[in-house]
C-alpha cells in the first residue's frame, strides 16, 4: 500500500477533496464517524481521476486529547 501511495504522489500535480454529511457517534473511549467524500486527482500529464463514496471510521481515545483512527472502510460510488 505504501509503495502504491508513494508512486501515486510522484505522478500527481494536485489533489482536491470535499467532505460532507459528517455524522459522529463519540464516546469517552472512542467512537465512530461516517461521511460522504468527493476526491479529484490531477496528474502531471493533466489527466484526472474522480472518486465519490462514503467512508466509515472507528477511533479510540488513548489519551484525553488524542484520537487515533483504528479502522477505515470506504464504499466507492
């Protein structure tokens, strides 16, 4: 995954994104969040790739002011 990500960033000239409809379910120990996203990647050769979907996060709270994402799931449209 990290090699693929590094390869992507080497070819990209810009990335824009939009997050909307964020819903959270926090608790003292962590919680969950879900949101819709739109992602647009512009490559160095001016070609683009668009992605739309929903993401679900689970997070923990190991310290009072620290939130750690423990899982991410996405559903692309």
